[in-house]
């Protein structure tokens, strides 16, 4: 253990110094599990905040590895996508009432004919009518003052608007009021107390209304909850009403309570205690299911007879089971999602229905709710009750504020034996959505999202994790009901069913593919909340989503599905356009990079050629044989659709080298495999294009951009759907539904002025705009996109962008550009240039940069990439292990490893002894001969994607970093950067393509 913590302290120092930032040892978290030490360290790396997870795999030999490095974002608006995404939500417009926390935008309904959205504005006692065009604009309003105290819900069907209006007091019978699309009054009917939700049946013959029947504050009035069934089959003007009552179940209280029904209002009958909240209707318009939130139940209604035929208690969710965890304290100084000994009452608010193979499934948003009135309150905090010592042997610990003490629970359940203490605990809601199978015998739970909502928010918007909807204080609602999923709707998009769940407190919409009700897949989290804004000033975006309305493509104003989200706290209504993403067949492609092909007829003998090799690490003589072996391997793979070559096709842009390399690519195309190339910095306008004759390096023919196009026209440029007029970038569709964005990141305009091929990469503003246009087009067309370019779009080791060497291998201004392209929708890019086998995630976790090592450098890797039908991506590394070339009796792997190591030692020796004004370190030759092998080993590890630090190197790093000599400290920082691998793994990865 002593060695463990001393090495961890070293790591903290090393990472902090390497980062040029700081880490707080007081925030470190060390754990020991399954014989593995793990240390979590929050730190800043070049001004960016990360959470590092380090795993010590062998404490005795001081071996460890960095297993996770998670960027901690301070971004504002969030739209994160993972898993099996097949749709994308794009915000189109937001209509603002300018009223904060006044319930000015609650529920909406849409008329596809007049293209109007009807929005409940409870604050003003009216319906705001918005015109839906390219955006949302105010059209008119409908005054509800003549009909009651205010609206709670609206629905629209074939020219008729139905509005649920409560009375004053709300314990009296309310109304459903009918208008036409222009707002002209048609009719009204009396219904039950507090009509809370109104909907039409699918066939338009009935209007159903959930009459919640809440009591008044002193419980002197507790009206019955009920469901109103309004028959409009003969027209609205002849509407008739029947009330479906719960009175038939008054004598079944004991039986239903034993099954988990919550009936506890003081002095109330079952019918009075039931509080219908929301309604879902069957596809054949014969049945309805009604959530009774406070009662933790769903009631089934026969529509034709206006009869409640059954009450189905929903039971409880066990939060002590892994996967069902939650953060239960707003006093624990952070996000702590864990399992706890408490049962959650589902208590759904909204409900939606859909069918699969004739079977109805119900989707519920399990918000939770309590009764907290002047005369009666069921709420208590765990710290304020007495826990049974047998059931809770660690009660004193559990009841601390930082543990479960702050959690609100109900006092109406849990005292199983009636002795005055609590044997079980029951909290409000389950912080999830569920899917239930509606059967003759009741509700069968087939899926619950567990702790996914809190986990997603913790990862994607930690700044407002479990925040309330009227402030940006993180963790504020953990002791209540967390994110509070309230609204839910479902939509059919190209034959797949999606659920959209609104989170009332933290805001935003969770999107799931629920086509398979037993195995829903997370699609995305969409939030228009701005975490740096001021809610009261109206600058915090959408707050408190209350209603969610799905508009199918055949009814929308754009021909694409739309989603309308009404937000009661911010008083805003936001319109999203839903873009279907095309389903793809499994696609496999290969990525080669930096083959540095050289035409050996240009000379491979003599002192000039040997002098060149002495300062390089590439297998130039062997490049043709390596390329031939790679082509042969690819032709044997029947699954391969196409090949990407990400630059530096040739040693130094020699015309004959290009021509020969193109001939090998033609072999692939002759074998049915398309090839797409992008240029590298060695390929065009290269003044180092030489032939080697004895002691002389003789200039030879090189290629211009126009000649490059002529040679490689068949490898992407002629197939291009679009080309950039300012570079050699282009867009192709190698397989249906997948775009490849081939990007020219090189600057070869001044190579002959400088007499050197520019190493750095750049995009002009014109090219960046073109790239954004291509990405936006792909999104609108529902295409997936992968990109390829020569330079890195992200840093591949800490400080690469400011290191020497290293900085010129990342594109200029990489932070801004990677963010910009990620904002436009780019999620995966394949790069090269640095000759390393490395993968890294950046742009707030939205962009994966897959760097492929040089084919002409040990271990001669290439990538195999498979995009499966569920949009998951598998990236594998393969290697050239045999070539047809005389290798001094060695196998190719050993030969190339030795060659690379020797070349790196030579390069390091040159760099270390060069004076500082020439980019070196100015070391004497003796010191350089000691350090050079250490640098070579670090680069070898980075090139191969295997940065596992051994004990000897650990000691060396400790020595350098502990030295008072600034040169030694700098060397320690350089080595530490290379040995500290950024996640994810470098050689093999399975992830999801948004």
C-alpha cells in the first residue's frame, strides 16, 4: 500500500506538471476492487478540466495505466447522441411569452390544416394560438374567462379544439369547451371536478377527460375522481357526457391496498381518493388507460359504456438493486448515484399507448407526486422518522444528510408491523420511464429505464444535474424526485417507434427507440437549457417542459416529423424538426495511412540515400513490398466495401512514386473495392522529391494539385457528389446512407518558397464553411457521416499542440475547429500524419479522432472499421507481418521494430543536441545518448498504441520531474505526456455512431 500511494502521488505530480495545470489531492478517490487499485483524480490539462481514472495493474512492480480521461464540460446548450440513433432532433424555433414561472406554456395541440398550434397559457387564462411556419409566431388568442377559472389541457381533431377548463373553486365541476380552428365557440359540457387532461379517441367519436378531483386545503371538500366520456359522434353541438366513476370499487379498498394501491386521504372513500391524471387510448378506440398518479395505479376504461373496468396498482421499484440507483441527497457535495434501501412508487404522470403485433403497450413517465395540504401531509424526510433497527441496522449512518437523511418519503406506507417505526421506505416516483404490457390480468412491467436518466444527465449536463427548473443550482432536487420525468409521447417514424420523455425539473427531452418494448435503446438527450443563463432574466433557455406533442410527417409543416415542447417555467414553446436517419446495412471499410510509397528505381543505394535514412524512421526501401502485402490482404477480405487512405501516399511526392502507388490502388478497385484518398503534406508541391545517385540527392519530377487530381481522379474525386473549390476536399457516398467527407488539410502553397514541405495543417474559412454545409446537408438528408483527413483534428497526447516535435501534426486552431465541426454534426474522423496508432475523444465528448499509424513504420498497422445495422462501430487493428523482401534473415516484425527504434534514437539524438534556437534542447552528446533511448521507447509505445508504463521508466520519470534542472523537468514532461495515453483504447474499440 505504501508503494501504491507513493506512485499515485508521483502520478498526480507528473500529470499536473505535464498538464501545465493543477490537481487537488483532496478530491482524489482511491478504491480497491478485485485486486485492482483505482485512483480518480480531477485535474486541469492545459486549462481544460478532466477526470482521470488510473488503474494500477501490478502494485509490486509499479505498473499502472490510465483507463479513463473524461472531459468535464462547461458548455451551455447540450445535444448528445449515443447508442442506436436513427433520428436527429434539431431545434427550429422558440416562441417566448416573457413570463417566468407563471405557467404560461403548458400543453399544446396542433391543427395540420390551419397550421396552428394551440398552447395553454394558464397565467393569462387563455389559449395562445401560434402560427407554425418556418418558426413559431403569435397569431391570435382565445379568451377562456367566460368558461371557468383556467385551462389545464387542449386537444385537436379534424377542425375541433377541445379545452379542459377547471371551475372556481376547482372542487366544483369543470367543463370541456369546444371551439373551431378560428377560435369560434361551438359548445361546452360539464364534466367532473378539476378536468386535468383532455384527448380525442383515434376515430374522433369520443372526447375523454381525466377529472382529477383534488381536495381543498383543509380536506373539507374531496370530490370524486372520474373519467368523462363525451360522445361527439353526432357532432359537437349534440355532445353527450357520461362519467366513469370509481364508486363500484369503494368496497374493494382492502384488497386493492394489499396489491399496492395508495388510498389514504383522511375520511375519503376510494372514489374520492382516486385522482386521474392522464389518458392513453387504444388504437381501435375501444379502451383507455388512465394514470392515477397519487394512487400509484392505472385504471382501465371501457369507452363505449363509460365504465372503469379495472384498477391496476403498479407496485414498487427496488432502488437497492444495481442499475436502479439514484442520488438521494442535495447535501452530499456532488453527484452520487448509488443504490439505497428504499422502494420507489412509480406514480406516473403522463402515459402513451402503442401496439406491437396487435399487443398494446403503455409508456409511462414516472414523475411521482405527494399530497401536502394544510390539513394533511404525507411527506417526511428519512432523518425525521424512526427506522426499525432490525430492518435498518445502520440507521444512524443512513439518516445523515449526506446519505439518505434528506430524501422525502411517504408516511402512509412502511410501518409493516404497526409498531410506530418504519420497516420499509417508499419514495415518490422512480426517476425513470417504464413500458407496461396491458393484459387481461393487469399491468406487466416489461421495461424500466432504471437509473439511466440520472446517469445520462450526470455525463452530459453535470452543471445542472438534478437542478430545479427555476434555478441552475446542481443537485437541488436530489432529495425530492430528481429529474422528474413528467411528459411522454410516442411517434412512428419510418416504421420505428420512438418515445420522447420530458424531464420537468432538469429540463430537456430523453429520446428512446422503443420499437422492441422489451429492449428500448437510448437515442439522445436534447436540451435547450442554457446553464450559464439567468432563469428569471429569461436567458436560461427552456425550463420545466410540461407538454410534448409529436406531429407525424404527413401532418407537419415541413414534411418531416416535428416535436413541440411547451415549458411552463420559462413560458416558452420550442419546435424541433425530427430528421430520420437512414438504416444501414453492415458496412466494413479499411483505413490505411502514410504508406510513404517510394519508387525504388529512383535509387536506394549510395551515401545520399543512406544519409536520408539515417534521419528518418520510415521503411522506405521496403515501402513497395509493404503496400503490395497490404493490397493482397485487403483483396482477401470479402466483407470490405471500400478503403480510405488518409494522406502521405508517397515518400516525398515523386511523380513516379504516385503513379506506382495509384497502380496498386487500381488493383483494389479491380477487385471490387473502392478507394478514396486524401493528400498528405508529403504529396503535393514537395521540393524534397529526389532521386538518389551516389553522393547526390537529385531533384525529380513532383506533382502539382492538378496532377494529383489527374493521377487519383478515380479514387474519390470523380465519384464526388460535391467538391470544395478552395481545396482538394470532396464528399462521396461510398455506400447508401453513409457519407465520407474527405478533407484536404494540407498547406502546400509556399513549399518551394520555404524549400520545405509544410508540416502543419489548416482549413481556410471558406473550406470550413463548405464542410459545415456538407455536414448540415447530411443531417437534413438523414445520412451518417465519417470524415478522413491527414492532420489530427484533436490532440493525441497531452500538450501535443504546443509540443516540439508534435504541434504541427494537429491542425491549426484545433480546439475551435473541432468544436465547430462537432457542432455541425461531425462525430468520427480518421486521421494520420503522426504515425501513431491512437484514438482520442474530444469536443466535449462528441468527436472521436481515430489516428492510424504509418503503413511504412512499425508495426505497419491498418484499421478495419465495421458499422453495424444498429449503428454501433467496431474498430480493429491489423498489421502487415510478412512482405516479399530480403530482410537480412529476420522476420518482418522484428526487422521493422528494430529499424524504428534505431531511427527514433537517431532522431532524438539530433533533437536533443540541437541548440534551442533551432528547436532543440542543447544537450551535450553524452547526456543525449542517455536520454535518446528513453525518448525512443516513449515514442515506440505511442506509435504502437501500448503506453503501459514499466517500473524502470517510472523511476526515470520521477528523477526527471524531481530535478531542479529545468531541462530535466522539461524532458520529464515530454516523456510523461507520451506515456499518458488519452482514452479510449488505441487498437480496438466498439462504440456508437450518432
